[in-house]
DNA sequence: TTGTAGGCGTTATCAT
DNA sequence: ATGATAACGCCTACAA
C-alpha cells in the first residue's frame, strides 16, 4: 500500500542541514556601504531615503536574498501581521468555503491566517492560550465563546470578531452572523403554509449554537401555529445523520412525516437520499425535505434542495473588514462594537412542496 | 439585506483601546520576587527550577495572565513553531479534507498552520517571499514548484514537503504523493477491459500537474491498447465543467461515448447529472462515468461513483511526519530526502460498467 | 538552583 | 537624508 522509497543510490541530493547563519540587515548594510538603519528604512513603505541609497541597498539585499525577519519586526512594532482564524468543523462543507474567503480577504489586507482547528467546538478554550502566545493582531472565531473567554480577549485588547455565532451577550462584541433563529422560523413557516402538519426535525449537535437556534426557530414557529409537536432527533451535521435521522423519525411517529427540517444541507441530502433510494418515497410528493446553508452540492441536479442560503462570501468579507478596522484603529481610539447581521435567503428548490394541496387559503 | 446594527444606546461596552502595556517575564519576576531568567526557565519544559520558585512564579504568572511571547522566543531559539501550508484550490472539496488533517497532525506536534491560499496554482511564486518573512519552521506545499523555487528552499535551509505533486526533479525533495499517472492508467485499463472503446476525457486545468498526470496516464493506456483517440476537453475541476464537458464531447464525437473519464469527482458528478437528468441517458447502461479522489459526495446514494481514492488521511499524516522529522533533525545532521508514494484505491461504484457485455474473453 | 549579562534582528528616536 | 543608540521580550551561557 505504502511504498516508502528511501532513495539511497537513486537520489544523490542528501541535503546537509548545516547551521546557515541568517542574512540580517547588517549584512546588507555592510555590502551596500550604509548603516543598518538605512537598510531598515528601505523596507519601510513611507520612509525617507535617497534614490541612490535605496538602489544600492536593494541591490545588496537581492544579492544576499535578504528578507526582513517578521518576528523581530513584530517585537518592536507590536504587529505580527497574523490573524487567528478559529474553526471547528472543517468536515462541514460550509466552513471550507468560509475559510477560503476569509483567507483571501485577509491576504489582500497584507495579513496571513494562522489556523486553529478543533474537533469539537467546546475545545475552543484550550486553543486560547496558544492564540495569546503567537501575538496575532486579531482573531476571527467561528465557535461559541463563554462570557469569560470574551472577557479575556478584552483584557488583552485583542481585536475579536465572532463569526456566525449569536452570543447571549451581544453588546461590546463584534460579530458577523446570519440570523439562524429567523431562518428556522422562516422555513417552518413556509412549509406550514403549504399545509404540512406533522414535522420531523433532524437537528444538529447540541453543542452547536447554530444548530440550536435553527431548531428553536423552527419549533417556536410550529408551536405558534398550533401544529403538533415535531418528532425530534439529533445528528452530527453529517450525511449518515440524515439517513439515520429519517428512519428514527419514522419509527418515532409510526408513519412518514409531512416534512423534515434538517439542521444543515448535508443532513438534508442524507435524509433525501434515504427517502428516495432506501424507502422509495416520492420527494416532495409524499415528503418534503429542507436544509440550511446552500452548500454547493445542494445545487446539484440530483438534489436541487430547498434550503436557506447564508451569504457566506459577504459574511467573510464583512468579518475581514470589521477586524481590519479594529486592528487599524489608533490605540486609545474608541471603537463601538458592531453586529453585522445578514439575512438568510430562501432557495426554492425542488425537494419541498410549497403550495397547499387544497386551496384552503380561499376559506381564510 | 444587510442590517448593520450600530449598537448606540443599547450596547454600553464601547471598548476604549488603550495602550495596554504587555505583561512580560520581568513583571512576573518582580511579583514573584525572582530574577527574570528564573521565570524563563519555569516555562521551559526540561529546566532546573526548585519546586518552591516554580510555584511562586506560576502563581504570579497566573495572576498577571502572563504568556510567553512567541515572537521574542523565536528570535533567539530560531523556532517559530509555525508551519506554512500552501494550498490552491480550496473549492476543490479534496483540499479541505487534506487541510483539516494536516492542521490536526501539525497541532499534535505542538505547531500551528500558517495558511497560504491562492486562486491559481501558478501564483505560488508570489507567496514565497511571505513565507520567508514569517520565519516558519517548515512548509508543506500543495502546488507545483519550479526547480528554482525548490532551490530557494534549499538555500534557505527551510524544510519542505511537497504534497501530492509529482515533480520532474524528484531527488532531494521530500514529497508525499499518490501516483496519479498510475491511477489514470488503471482506470482507463479497467474500463477498456470491460469493452468500452470510444472514450471521452474531461481533464482538469492545464496548469495542474495532478490533472495532467491523470490525463496522460489514461491516454497512454488507451493508446497502448490500440483504442481510438479519446475526445478531450478541459475543465476547471468544478461541477459546471462536468456538465459542459459531456455536452462538448458528444458534440465532438457526434455520438455518446462509451465512457467518460473525468479529472476529479466533482466534474464526474457534474457529468453524471448531465447525462441522467439533462440527456436522459442510462448510466452505466449507455454510458460509463468515473472520476478521481473519492470525495465524500461521491459516496452518497444518489451517485455511488466509480472512482479512485487517494488515502488522504494517511497522506496528510505522512506529510506531517516527514516535515516534523526534518525540523527536529539536529542541525548539521544529514537527512536523506524521501518520497512516500501511496497507491490509489479503486472504488467499485455503480456508475461504470466493469464487465464485458459479450464474454469475448472466452475467445482469447 | 539561581542571578547577571549579552544577544537574537528589527524599528524608533534623536541627533547630525 | 543619514547614522548612532536604545528598546522590544525572551533565552542561554556563565558565574555564583
């Protein structure tokens, strides 16, 4: 299976890792015949250097492959040009898209992403100490933070943008989010309006605030409308949770529900596939299925899923904007915290019946 | 659409970003009544400190929220505990999985990922200068590097592991890869053995070495077998390329080919959906479709794609292992470059006919 | 075991 | 415009 080819005879280039003394600005200064500070200035954008020195220095630098040492620079400037991005569910299909966009947006502002990943969102606490260590200029966190943890960011004056987490304590904390509770309400409402009465819900994991809000939004709306309590199961945001979830809901109810609301698209796709391919149900004829996120596969022809889109590109851009603003704010300046809320967008796919079977709307 | 809620009256906590003097080891030393070096030693794993001083120092540190400054440390230790990971196609579904695994493996070795993303693989050159800047301990690069670029890593003695790129110059370069050329040959061979004669190929982008190798592997094998030249189109590794690709191939040939080999799974899925839902073709009855990677959706019930899996988890682990070894090697030590090659694994899905229609094998 | 002192590579301040 | 010089926060001999 694994062919470990230790190159022995074939590959001559065994690199001797000698202690290569680093090239510093002193070396460049010496070669260029100027002072070390002159070299430093040449690498600072708006500095005052004469054309001739600049040319000599740059030529020497190029000859020596000199590049300023960011660690040393950050020591004095207090700017590392690194931004921490904390993300939990890389498997989630949704987060890679967000991360790609964040990385892009952060790069164009001259900074880089220091990536912190974790298996479970609750592990975020253990990462914090590392974040402090690395002296990042700010952090974008896509995980639930406790009040205490937020407080620590404030104490350390570390600019923070919370991504897609609706925190209990909203004030004083910058965040970019999509209104998940509203999304849940909206979806439940649309389905109920079409006459669906018995719902099933395949919710996301209990430790995910996003999952919780979507679930509450849906259940609250159903209750308001006086519909029967939905059958409820919990999943892990993955495909298998969708297939198992549907079976379990059917077992709970003793029949196929009218509609299933899934905590995200991947579970909805699992649910859909189970319904069609395992249970031979007609979707949306016998059963409506809907999800959240509008990840790429939800739009594929085999699915064409009814779902709610989060404007992920805009959200990432907003997060990067917000953070950049916080970082660039002169010290001592007062910055008021913002919450940028994006509205979810209803995607009218083909997996949910959205018109009433009998036009009982005439009776109203 | 975007509701920017500037909290005005509601939110009192407008944080004044005062110049918070950082807590240093001197502060801790003062509070604990010891020297600064004592504090330093307390944060170094195998140092010699008495129990009592250690306790006092740690108590003071905790009280002040002291955390060592990694930038300052790296200045003298020459270890930043950061690893650069360079990745191009985050949209590719394959790379997020790799990145998640890499991040995990690197984290468990006490290091963090500094992420470098780019739109096109050819842009890697522009990132290099940044990599040097940040003083990373090593780099894992999932992009094609020129000889010159590799040479620059060597000159700077920066440990490098090339991920999933078969370089022309293999010696002296540490790399982890899946044999893409062989994978292409294998797939073409299996399909040909089942009697498919007229092939179509939806290849990946021309600037992707992985795409090129898969394509060459397939075309070489078909030529060896004396089969007619395949219809060839180029895609961007995305879903739309798969749907367009199939139509274009049919236009080129004037008929539906026997089989289409797609440069990756996402294009294969696009091709498959187009065949089934737009052209109403029976797959694999009238047309066989296959891809590469075995990304998660390829395994979903609606697709059950015939494909070749790359053992991505193992590859990521191997890359992290390799890099860690290079970094930990004592300076001056000679390290021989390795290439760890992983074999692709054939996934016998349901989108390709793999048995001959007429048992003409009896005739042989 | 502990403290003293020098240095890591840069930027910033201040003369010149 | 340029060059000394003092930080930045930490690690590490070396001496005690």
